C-alpha cells in the first residue's frame, strides 16, 4: 500500500510531525548558540589568560560575532552570503594588521551585520536581535582597548569595507538579475499568500490582493512577468506588509520576520498613489498579460468556463482603469464594483459550485456597467450637464447588489459545510457512534 501523502495523512500525525519539526529546529538553534558561547569563553580565556567569569562583556561580543557570521538563509541568496564575505574580509584585514584574533571575530561579525543592515535599509528581520549583544561588544572593546593597547584600525577599515560590501551586493544583483528575479518571484508568491490570510486587510484590498496572487501564479508558470513588473509587485508587497504592521494590534509582531528575498530587486519603483490604487493598477495590467498569454496559447487549453471567467476579469480590470477618468462620486462605487467582481471570480475559481450563478450575475451586469461608463466618458466632453447624480445613485445601488451577491456565495459555502457536517453526524448515528 502506498504511503500516505501530506493531504491524506491523519490529522494527529500531521500535528505531531509539525510539533516535532518545530522542536527539532529550536534544539538545533539552541545547540548552535551554546557552542558559540562556549567557544567565545574559551577563546578569550586562552588568548588573554582570563578565567570563566571575567571579561563577560568581551566574551559576549565574540559570541555575537560568531552568530552573525553564520548565515541562516538560502545559500543562493546574496543577502546572506555576501555580507559574510565582507565580514571575513574585515577579519582577515584586522588579523594582518595585528589585532588579536578573538577580537577579530567580533569585528567580522559586526561587519556582516552592518552590511545586511545597509542592504536591507533597516529591514533586517531577526538580525535585529543581535543588536544589543553587538552594542555591548563595542562598549567592551573601547573600554579595554587602551588597557590592552589594542589598535584602532577598525575605525578606518570598517566603513570602507562596509561600503565595499554594499557596492559588491548591488553589482552582483545587476549582473545576475535574471536568475535572482525568478527567486524573488517565488518568495513574492509566498509573501502574498501570507498577506491574503491577514485579517487586517479591507474588503477591497483582500479581493484585489487575492486576484493579484492568482494572476502572478498563472504568469509565473510561463515566465511572463518582466523584471520591472516583479520589482513593482515587490514594492507594493513591501508597502502592504508595512501597512499591516501599523494596523496590527501587535505592531512589533512582524518586525522580526526574516528578510529573505525582499531586497533583491535591482530597482525600487516610486510609490504610485495609495496601496489599493497600485494593487488595482497591477491587476488591470496583469489581466491583459494573462489574456495575451491565453490568446498566444502559452498555457494548456482552458475550458469554456475558464475562458469566460477570464473575459469577465478583463471587464472588471477595465473598470479599474476607467475609474481614474471619473469624478470621485462615480469612481468610488465603480472601484467597489470592480473589486467585488474580482473577489467573486476568485471564489468561483476556488469553488466550482459558485460558477453558474456568479457567471450569470457578472455576465448580466459587468458589460452594461462598462457600456454606461464608456458612454459617460464619451459624452461628458460635449454635454457637461449629464445627470451625474443619477449615475452615481445607480452605481451605488449596483455596488450594494454586488456585495449582496458576494455575501450569498459565502452563505452558500456555510450551508454546504453545515450540510456535510450533518451528513457525517447522521452516518455516525446510523453506525451507533
């Protein structure tokens, strides 16, 4: 009999496996830190003839240097290994210039930490936890430098090598941009999935981000996203994460999240309006790319239902583009209609039972709304006295109708779930359980 896959593995086995995996990671990290601390104590005691509980701050500084020199991320990620190279260069330079080699380890670790700080522009994730130890190490070094006649070379070599490490990182990113952007895209998909699961998103942000994620996943398969687009998606994802951190009841909850691939983009696009506007602009742009990919046959043939849903997505994306040309009282309900349409389409992709009613509803209203907007934009230049109040009223009513239809999909899901539970309960009773 075939071994169980993760999907059909018993729930208890999955929970136990997850707990054991977490415990294993914690134990490995704990052993690593204990070994680093013991090594720091032995190095100082042997080199300077001290004993176990003397020069505690100096020993902590060596421990911090060892920990910072050990990369925790992917080996192929230059965010991790290039700073380590800069730290090793710092250590070798100081060793050649006559610094005692245990102290050289501290400066090498501090250099590694600093280069990561420069690369990530402050967003260094869990590396922030090393800051207190490194600050204590600096205090210990300068308080004992004159006592032990230690050289002051770090004051000269440290900033030079830190800037050199930053320059080397940027040069590496530029020269390996294609492969790095593919890895950045893979990390982006993970981050977007985590954002979609966040409860602090507004309804429009939730629906637009969910649809953006599905488009990115589709286009990633055929490698149809340009580096400029990946950088743009990366920038808006950064903004979303920062905004969610502000809205969270625990604003420091995500401060120590591992940085990983966020800072690999070779360009940092300027912020374009609000986060929601940028998300909607990206959805409109990617919808065209998806349509072009389907038309070119870049993916396997899709069903008529999927083609129809893609057509409806194109209509919703067009509304997102047109809203920029409308006054606020018309643009606001139109934006809600487009976002709700995308949200409904995402629900239809995930639950085929929603497709029939959802496609009938969107197919009935989206083309008519698009026609009204087209006519309004065409006529407003020749007839400024168009009944805008009436148009705004109808769009508001349509937005409420779209919201009710979306809520109906959610109610259907709840009803189906309750029916499955009732059926399971009845089966158990029939079996005498």
